[in-house]
C-alpha cells in the first residue's frame, strides 16, 4: 500500500493545477496573486478538467515506473501530473508559451512527456486505447520490463476502438492495464441510457479480461486495486481492467456551468469528494498537519507555475515551420 500522504500529495497537486487552469481560462488569475486587474483569459479556449477524479490517477500511477507507458484522454492533466510530468511546463503549454511541452502548439489535449512514459493526451474519445495496446505490443516484442496503461472514460466503451484494443490485447496476451474512469456522463449526456448492458466490466470479462470494480473516490481503495492489477500485468498474466466509479465535479469544459445536471446530484457528489475523504482519513490518523503542509506546498508549486507561464515567451512566427513534415519542393503538410 502506498502511504496516504503521498497519495494525498498527488491528488492535491492535481486539484490545485485544475483550479488554477480553470480560473486562467475564464479570464484571469487574480485568486493566485498574479494580477490585480481583470484581463482576457490567459488560456485560450476551454479546458477539459478532471476535478473530482483525482483519486484514480493518484492510486494507479503510484504503482508505475518511469519506464511504464501511459496514454490519456482529453481530460488528461491529472494523469500527466501523476505520471511525473512537470507542472510548470504543463502550465506553459496551456498558456501557449514556447517553453511548454509542445512549444505552445499543442495545448491542453496534446501534452506528452516521453521521459516519464507519458505518451500523450488525446482529443479523440477512445483513441488512446489502441495507442496503449500498440505500445504494449512494442514492449513485448522488445522484451522490455515495463507495462502500458490506458486511461479512458465510460463514454469510450461505446466506440469501436474500445473493443478492438481489448481484443488485440487478449489475442496477443499483452502487458496492458485498462483504466475506466467512469464519471457517469459523456460530455453533457448521462452515459447509462446510451450504454447497453452493465458497462465496462462485463464487456471486458466477455473478452476474458479479469476486471476489478472499485470506488474511484476512495484513493486507498484505488491504490490497493491498482497494486494488485499492475502486479499481475507486470508478471506476464495478460491484460487487466480497473473500473473506477467517480464523478466529474465540473461541466464538460472549463467555461461550461454544467446547468444540465441536477443540483442535488452535484451536491451529493461533492460530499463524496475524494480529497475531502482522504483529508478526513488523515485527520483521523493524527496526520492533519502533514496534510496541511502538502496543501501549502501544492499551492506554492502551482502559483510558481502560473507566474512562470505568464512571464514565458510566446512562440515566434518562424516556429510555425518547425516540427512539421516537409513533402518536398517547399510544400509543407
């Protein structure tokens, strides 16, 4: 089992990053002390936030090595941070700065850091699944001592790549862990009426992939389940699936008020906040002071990331001609 303070640190860092990015996308970062006057949004375009889902990347990534590979979703900031990416370079990417992970060209949905095994977020629903399976196949061919992990949402199980990826993983007995972050909603539509059967777990089991269902708001439960599943995958016992039930606190994107949701449902979900739950557990263990120190450190880290991103240079016009493919004769694609 991972130490609860370590898990709490990951969750609080993710929450602090998401809260700051949300404010920046809505028109300023006054709450973080960087500006005293209103200004246009520092992050152009809406962001897909993972607020409320922090326990899942924290519990899963606690058992991954830098050599393990991971694919994410359009809601991928938490996965990226939990896998070890740098919060300042991430924030710079959101701000469109030259010092970002993709030199400001990719934005929120294209952050990747191969040095820690983060193969990237993906704006296409379910598209990270076959990428993770391909990565797992490469690991097997190379006889590498590593595994691949694919995060995806409940909406992805209704798309073709889900079935194709799971089928390929079983047929070739690949070292891959599938993690379904089931937040009960697909964009702005409740998932259940659009999903035949009982969801991700029975579909995976129909393909002979052992699955574990867990409370995705309980970081200790996620940690324990992930520990067992990662160990099985790492031992060469084939693919596994973790089905984590959670709730997305925010709207589909950072500028979406989510008014299509029942206010009572949201209120009840906030009572099950994974960070609130973990903090109460730490307090019961007599470790509240440690929790408070973690919160202070996370706030300082993200404030520094915001300051660095606001001060960082924008890409130059000539940067548009870098990192692209030449088709010859001066024609670029």
